[in-house]
């Protein structure tokens, strides 16, 4: 399933769920509230009619044939007819021993005779029982012959008997006694029509909301899917090696960040490809020079008859082979994946070992190495062998640049810092920003991989190496290093999170 379809289904489903659930809740609440209002209206109308002009004592005394006596029957029937603007029918029934009989009705007298049985109320025995006991009740909705919904309201007609003057309570109200007569009011449930219209409106609203959210989801999905498709095509181009076309910066959100990350990846791949091409060209160039010397010295050794000259030429051959081997080792060291075994240790040990290896080489050139290490443990988290190799490489570079080399180490801000400085000409401003790139060097010999290897090894161990600015551009609180024209490189290792006792930070 596509992302666009998922978006549409999700938003449409959520909109339908919310609108249907909300509409059903609203419809149920409205239906119950309106039905309660109708019940209350039925009780009020029946109660008002029962209290005004309906004498229970007279009505329940009606006998068959009284409907033909207008001066007795018509006043009570007319009172019921006056209710017709508000109700759909009104009747007064009498409770006999086993059934109900009709007393007065709004129906025509010829069809509603006094004493005729009232069978249409047999379906509501519980409501009738409630009305006889409490005085009022309302039936549930039912469907009439015309297909409409109706309700019956019951109001018991009570007898009022005055209290003798001596026993009358303070209120002076007559005593209410239940009679066997009851007013029955029929009312149409017109609110169901409004509820049906309301339900239809809710259904149409749900459909409209589903359509709206479907369009919105399609629009949102298109706004996301299209950039993703463009990024997918860009990734496919990068995979196929077509790196000339840049990845368009889509926008400022997450997709934009993804596009910018892919663009950085493309630039990085191009950069690494250029480095690889440069490395291959540099390898060919660096190997060609020793091979040319090997061919020249080997040919001369074959042609000469002088044993001393032959030995000298063979020594030159050995020297060229060693140079060739060194170049190959540099390339292997740069290309080989690193797997450091970083651990917390005192880096003064690897620093001393690197100094001991380097100092004899520098002395043979007439130079000197000044090593100043702290008297207390200098704890750092790194691979000890990588520390030794990296510092030794920096010392060799410093020895090639100048005659005097200084190596210092201290702890500051939770980092173990190692400084290697020489008194040579320094690094030119043109090379300062690119000094750690492969094959960048100001020396005539070598592949230019030394500092690139150092940077890679140090960063693999979680540290960093930097070329320090000239002395006049540095902070005044930097450790004192002899002033000169030389270059200074610093390695920053991760220090111990918990410094050992007696090892305060030095500055």
C-alpha cells in the first residue's frame, strides 16, 4: 500500500470515526432530551386539564346514555375539545373491576359511547398502574395507524373533600383523594421529524467531512510523497554513480533536512571519489619514482665490473626498496579499517615510548627533543598503541620540519592534551585549512598521508587533532611553549570522568 493511500485511509477513517461517534452521541442526547420535554409537556397539559373544569365526582358518575343529555355531557366534552390545539386526542376513562371503560372523549359521540371498553390501553399495564398509584405517567413511543409516532399521557382525576373547620390544617387546603377516573391525552411526537432531519444532516456532514479530509489527506500525502519520490530518484542517481546533479533542497522541515543530508552525502561521495582518484594517481606517481631508481641502479649494477661500485649500487637499490615499502605501508595504513581497543590508561607511557623511538633519529640529524610530561598520572580513554603511533607520526613530521622539537602534555577541562611543536618554517596559510587532507603536503618527499592518518586514528578513538594558530593569535593562558616560527599540533583525548586522587587539573 502506497504512502498516499495510507494517508487518505487514515484521515478519512479518523474523520468518519469522529463525526459518526460525535453525531451519534449528539443525536442520542438530543433524542432523549426532546423525549423528556415531550413527556413533561404531556404531564403538564393533562395536569392542567384535570385541575381545571374536570370534576372527577361528576364524571365518574356518568352512565351509558348520558352522552345524549347535552346539558350534562357536552360541558365536559367541550373542555376536552379545547385541548385539541395542543394534543391529538383526549379521553376520560374509568377503572372497573377488571377493565377500563370510556366516560368522555374527543371522538364523535356515536363512536365513543359511555361505558364502551377501552382496549387500546391494554398494551400499557405498567404505565397505568404507575398512573393509578402516583397520579401521572407517560407511555413509550408507539406508531399510530397513520404511521406517525405518538405518546399517551395519563393524569388521575382526584376527588377533593373539604376538611371540617375544627380539623383543618394551617394551609387550609382540601384533602385530595384518588378517584377511579383518569384523563388520557394523546400527543404526536413531532420531534422525531426534526430528529430525522438532524440525523440526515449528520450523515451528510459525515460524508462531507470524509470527502474534505480525503482531499486534505491526498494533498498532504502528495506534498510528502512527491519530495520523497524526488529524493528516491536522487538516491538512485547517486547509487548509479551520477553525482553531477545536486539534490534539491526541498523545504525547511524534516524532508528538507533529509535532502540536505543527502546533498552532503553526495558531496562527500564526490570528495571521497576525488580522493580515491588522487590516491591512485599519487600511488602511481610515488611508486614510479622508486621503480625508476630501481631500474637505473639495477642496470648499472649488472653492467659494472667493480665490486665496490656494485655494492654501492645494490645499497641504493635496497634504499629505494625501503622507500617503496614505506609508501605502500602509508597507503595501507590510510586505507585499512581501524578497530581501536580504547581503555582508560596513563598516556605518559605511550608518549615516552614514542619519544624514545624518535629521539635517536633526531639526534643523528643534530637536533634535540624536549619532553615535558606531568609528574602525576595523565589518564585518557584511547587505544595505547594508537596514541603511540599518532604521537610518533607528529614527532616525525616535526623532526622533518625543524631541528628542535618540543612535546608537552597536560590536563585541562577534562581532556588530556598532547602538544608537539617544532622550530621549522611552520605551515603556510594556504595549506592550513587543508593540512589534514590526504596527499596535502609542503614536503617534496612522501605521499602526504601522515597527518591524514593521524587525524583518522585520533577521531576513531573519540579525540581530535588541531593545528594551532600562530603564537600571537593564541589565548594568553595557553601553556608556555618556546616562541618561534614552527608549527604546533595538539591532540585532545577524552579524559577520565572520575579523576584519580592526587591528580588535579594542570594548566
